[in-house]
C-alpha cells in the first residue's frame, strides 16, 4: 500500500487560496499604515464591490468629495514579469468591470486598480500603458481587453481610462516592508513591540475582510449612514487611534482593545501590549483614572473620544476613551 503522504494531491487549490487571502490582508494593511502615518486616507473597506477600497481625501475636488480607489489584488506563484496575457488570464479586469458597472452612474470620483504581485514586463507596451493609466490609448490593449470583456469598444475605452495596473511586493517581502514602515513611524519602540503592533493591525484587517470587525471598533468609523454589515468591513482613523498613540506616546499603555470583553478571554497579544501593568479589575471604573481635560483624538460625529490618562493606583500612563469609561 502506498503511503498517502507520498501521493500527489489531485487538488491543492486550498493552499493557493489561503496564500492569496493572506497576501490581500497585507496589501490592505498598507493602506491602514497610511492612516497611521497621517496620510489623507479616510477609511479602508474590505471585500465590498472590490477586494479593497481605499477612500482618500481628494484635493482636486472643490466640493470635498473623496476619491474612491477600487482595488482587485492578484497573486501567482510564477516569478516572471506580468505581460498583458498574464493579466487577462488572472481576471482582475473582469472583476473591475463588474465594479465599474455598479458605480459608474453614482457620481463618484474614483479609479480602478489591478494590484499585481511582482513586476510588470517592461517590454510589453500594453502593460506599460496600463501602468500609466493610458490603456485606452493603446490600440492593441483596447482591442484585446474589449475581446476579453465581450463588450462595446466605446464602453471599454471609458473603463480603461479609469484603470491603473500597479506592481506590488512579492508575498515573502510585503510583510517585512510593512513592519519596517511601521518601525519608521515608531522609532523609539523595540522590534518586538513593533511586531506586536503589526500583528494587532493585521488581526483587525482580517476581521474586516471577513465582515467581523468588532462592533466597538466598527462604530468608531467616521462614516455616516452605512449599514452595520458594511461598517464591520470598514477601518478608519479612529479604529486605529490606539495603535497610533502607541507609536507617538510609547510611555502610554494600550487599554482600548475592545475584543477584551468582561465575559471573554484576554488575548496574549493584548497582554503584551498592555505590559501587564494595570490591574484588570480597575478597567472601566472612572474614578481610577486621572484624565487629561481634552481628548487627543476627537470624533465630530458623536463617536468615542480618546484621552491620555494616569491610572491612579499604579501611576501608569494609559490611553483610553469614553466608551471604556462608561
């Protein structure tokens, strides 16, 4: 009898799917890192109309409307550069075509991005044109994408005018790059602390991708009028305000991990971030803290304000918000 371990599996697609999912998590984390760096990212939405939506302030819009970047992320095992044939085979344009059909008449300022793991082929003129947002001007590109989508050429031309093809780091490099960038934001923190913060950021990103972001995190997102199921896919500045303060004020202990319910189990990651310094039983009791008068992160939409404070019994500086103090 043959050893099952030595038998070639007829289908190994599960591993490939999981690898692609994890890669997408780290790509979404890049946009959230921009929030931590005070870049003009309003919020990041996962798995809604596209793999990732990054909503940015748009200085070019006089009416203050944001710019919506709908992204489809594609990975592959091959290390050769992406030619147009490879891009079409992976199908990001078909996914973005569906997105285009859903949003084209909504009056948005938006773009459509195909994020590809690895390098683009510099000898492929069509791919080069797509990377510069000029796919509609490349006759060969327009003809092939029109045939690929089985659509009218004029409509495909308008679609390609919104398309940008972007190179992304390889899967074995993207996490290291993200952590290095995070370390630049918090140079006084140790490598272990930075890794701990990134692990927490990735955890929240995974939950957003699954539509399972903790309601206490989701309710802080400064987006009005969205249904609950969409809010639980959305990460904004106030959703990561505690991580940002840890970078800026490393002497303050994190006390705002809402995944730590009184009825639940505190995560090891949360214990590491809190350094075990403040007694658990003191949390949520307002008189145990001396808060600064004004929040360092204020919400204009009635959501939680975030304060620096001192835990009176221990003298430990902490950061918390008015939800914790209720």
